[in-house]
C-alpha cells in the first residue's frame, strides 16, 4: 500500500513536514507521494500521518500493483 494524493489537493503544506520518509513533494499541479519511499508511517506512527493531518481528506491508501 502507498498513500496517493488526489487532484483535489489544495497544496496547503500540512502533509509535507509530517512525512517521516520525505516521500511527499510538489508535483506539476499538486503534492504527490513517491511510492518507493512511502511506508504508511510504519515504525513511526500508528496511522499514516499525512492522512491524519490533511484538512480536506484528499489522501488515501491504495495498492500500487
């Protein structure tokens, strides 16, 4: 599983400093998650912290395969 940021992202910057793996960066239009770096915060937090702090709920977990 990896976090995916939907196009409804408003680029509020809430998720970027929360990611312990620095997997979130600015894409062409909105923030995006590097699936190779996303660990769902395992070993850091109980739940993916980007999802927890997103004020508009535009981040979800998906199976990349």
